[in-house]
């Protein structure tokens, strides 16, 4: 992992999808200082298309929300509307 991670983001990911993305993009690696099974770190070096990064942000949000207690998910829906 490079020493300079100032241009990167770590996102939660389904384990199978996480590995597939690492196989496709060298700039996507196991989460830096995170559980590498469930997290990816994306280096912003220009090699990962913006649309893929946006898709991964949406997927990460869904993964995190899925892990919340029902009461917390319901509170998000009340505050922001649909979680989709």
C-alpha cells in the first residue's frame, strides 16, 4: 500500500464483489487498516472510471445501512426518504 493515501477512499463492499473489483482494477485494494474481506480502498489515480467509483459509493452506503438496526434504518427513512 502506498504511503500517500491522501487521494483515496475506503468503501464497504460485499466480499465477492470486493475481490472481483480488486481483480479488475489495480487501484482497488483491500481496505487499508480495515477488514479486507468487507472493505476496499480505491486510489484516485485515474484508472478507475468515475462511474465505477460512484457505483461503489452507492453500494457502500447500502451495505452500511443494511447493517443498521431497524429503528436506525427507519429513522433514516423518516429524515431523508427512501434509502434506495
